[in-house]
C-alpha cells in the first residue's frame, strides 16, 4: 500500500458495515412486505397499525442485514478472486471478519426480538426464516441453482409481513411471496451473467456458469413471466381494485424494458436493469397497491 493510500482516513466501523451489507438495497424487499402487511390490515379491520408496520420494517431490515453480512463473510475468499468484488470491505480490510460477525449477530438478535414483539407464530417461525439466509452463500458450492435458494429466502418477506399482522397463515401471502422469490431469482440469473468466466475459473456454481449466458437470459425471462402470472393471481385472490391492476401493467412494461436492454450478447446495461429497473418495480407496485387499498377504504 502506498503512503498516500495509507494516509487516507478509513471509514468508521458502522459506515463500513453498512456499505458491506448494502443497506440501501433493502428497497428490493421492503415494498412487498409492506404490500402484504397493508393488505392483511385491510382485510383485518381496514386500519393501518403503525406499530406493527414499524416492527415489520425492523424485522425485514434486520434479517436482510444478517443475510448480507453472512453472505459477505462466507464468500470473502471467492470475492477476493473476482475483480468485480475484490473491492468489498472484507477483502480490502476496511472491515474485519470479527466486526462483520458482530454486526450480523446484532442484526439477527434485532430480527428475533422484533418477531417476538409481533406475535407467537412470528417468533416460532423466525428461526426457520434464518436458515435459507445461511444456506444461500454455500449454495454456489454444491448446486448449479443457487438462485433457487435465493428465491426461497426472498419469498419469506411477504409471507412474514402478512403473518406479522394476522398471526395466521395466508395462501394469498404465499402467492405474493412466490412471485417475489421468482422475480428476484430471475434477475439474479441476469446479474450472475457478468461473472461467468471468473466463476468457471474459481469453481463457483451457477446457472450461467453451467449452461451459459443465453440460456440464463431465457430462464430469467421465463421466471418473470411466471412472476407476472403470480402477481395477477394475487390481485384476483385479494379482489384488488383498479390501481393495483395499473401497477401490474407498469410492472409488465418494466419487465419488457429490462429484457430489451439486456441481451445474451450485450450485457453493457446490466447494472441499469439490475438496480434501476428492479428498484423501480418494487416502488411502483407498492405505491399502486397502497393507493388501491386507500381508495377501497384502508384508514390511515
């Protein structure tokens, strides 16, 4: 390390940890937990329960933070061998493994504590929700389909959001959870395409590394067709109004745009598809779902 680099101030541990877990990417998961929770409130008594909604937020952020930290810890040696990920905090030394584990444990304790404050069923199922978060980073070591594990992990959010309000199982929430899981698994197929060569050299397993980029892009398209089908099923099952249907049309248009700018032989706009488009999908559908519920009688 040069003297100039050594003289640069290192970020604080908290700041480095937040960068490690990419806290801003909670935007991908939170909107759908909110959709499920607010729909459950509408069906329960048509009132927004702000305290429970706050606990849902804390649960979601806590669990996601734990999952990301564990992912980074387990994958740190793989990350060091990939030029795209070699700048990550555990590789560069901006964050120690000890401090990353500390942050991860704090996050999971916050998650479990918040689940306990919601209802007994949430507390009983909370440890189950932790399992796929730990299994996923190991998935790329034993299966060509780690995105399926990621999808399962992401499906938990909407299901948990509904359980947090009612304390009872809901098949409507399962439909929404599956839609979200398949959606995120699909766009992770696209995202993994940029690491094909490195993954093959390092021995990381994935759909793109095993079957190639064209097959992965087509698989992602199929996933997003299934996602739209499940979104429509959810709208029908919850007797949604016009605003949610408008939201679904917007989402369908976003999917078409996403798959139009990412092609098997042109990944130059992959980051736009991954971050911008998918972030937009979550926010747009949440706004439309909220408007729909408010118009139908949800009381703030």
